[in-house]
C-alpha cells in the first residue's frame, strides 16, 4: 500500500520547510501531488453526535450537489494533477448517484489512488460491486462504537445491522478484487473507549486492511471534546497496545490516534500548511480565483504564478507538529 507508506513518511516529516520543498519540486517537474478531498453532495443520512450534521443550524447551511454535467469539467480541471482522490470528506458521498462516474474519470485521468469515506448504511452489495468495477481502491467506514447500543447512540439514525450487512458484503466482494482495501476508522471518546478492547470480537471476521483510531475533534457537533483524565489515558494506552498487537498478527495496517489534547490544533495545522490539500464541494473550490469550469490546474497555476508562491512558502516560518 504505497499511499500509506507515503502518509507515514509525511507524518514523520515535521518540517514544513522540507514538505513544501518536496511539493514545489513536484510542481516544477510536473509530478502529481494534489490530494483532492471531494464532497459531491453536502448532506448526510445520519446525525452523529460528534459531527456538525447533528447541529440543526449547521445543517441548514450545508446544502448543495454537484451537477452531473460538471463532473467532467471538474475532472478535466484537476484530476490530471491529482495523486489521491478522496470522495467523501465532511459529508456522506453515498447520497450522490454518480460516484462510479467520478471514479471512472479518475482512472481515465490517471489518478493514482481513489478512496471513499462513508458510514456504509446506504451501501448494498450491488453498489459495492459497481464502485469496485469502476476502479475504487479503498472504502473507509466510519465507526463510533463496538456494540450496537453505543454505535446507534453516537451515530443517530444509523443501523448497526446495516453496518454489519455492508461489512459482510465488502468482505465477500473484495475477494474478487485483491488490490481493493477496506479501512475502518474508529473515533474515540469517553463514551466508547471501554468497549474498544473488544473490537476484533465484533469486527474480526471482516476483511479489514487498515484500522485507524482517531481522536475526537470539535467540528461543531453535540460532543465537542473528550473527557480525559488519568484513567482515560490508562485505558487508551492499554487498548492501543492490544489492538496494535492484534493488527500485527492479522497483517492489518494500524494507525494510532493523534494527541487528544491537541487534536484540533494538529489537524488545522496539517490542512493550513499543506499546499497539496485541495478541498472541493458544491459550495467551495480549493482556490476562489480558480474558474475550474473554464481552466485547468496547469493554466491556473501559470496564470497566477502559483509555482512562485509555492517556492516562497518554503521559507515562511511554520510551527512543527506531529
């Protein structure tokens, strides 16, 4: 999994000087380096307590959908310079009908890695087959609980049975797609940490390739922070060690959580300081002055002398972070 080796290297590069130098070199040598995070629809079928979709006022602001006719224009604009395409970033992508078309266009333009993040409650076996046949490399499923009670309490409107059904279908289908990866993301808080040690008792029969434990961040949901104390960290350290060893024995890539006390700060720094990060949604596009319906990434960067901006960013003072 080359993409995960690159991400591990990126996590080890604490110097923004070095990171921005690598990105600038990739730019001037016309290498792919954009990491495109694409929400084709702003909406969600769930109301997870840690997510802004649990906030009624925020939901009113999060509306919009990319027209089918604009998918080809978007692909023409940036996919030729995209290394990784992530479908689903801050919303639920399975509400969108044309994900297979996005994936096929990504393949046509040579995108190296195409992934989707979803709660999986709307995924059927037929959907999974269509996505994989289109060329999807990875599905990441967000999970906030091990037991049905905790899962459905933290992920309001979700069905634990539908989750298990989707995981069974993915395990069945991926046998015919050996390069496809299944990733499970577990967002830890004080309400679900006690059962995390039983993770593989419940999810161990599914063909998981990557397990990521995530520190809860404040993104505007009902749950804004994790209640941490000495006991919490004792539990956390114990369960991380257990799951890390279990993943090693199962040949599963294991990703530890960020520092809980600095989760918001670390994430904001990573996004703000990374010129390779490109977010696209029905309401916003990476750079406001980029008319993606009429120009491409190369014509935009030439017009705006973006390469010079990248070069200057190498020498700007930045804070180091994990």
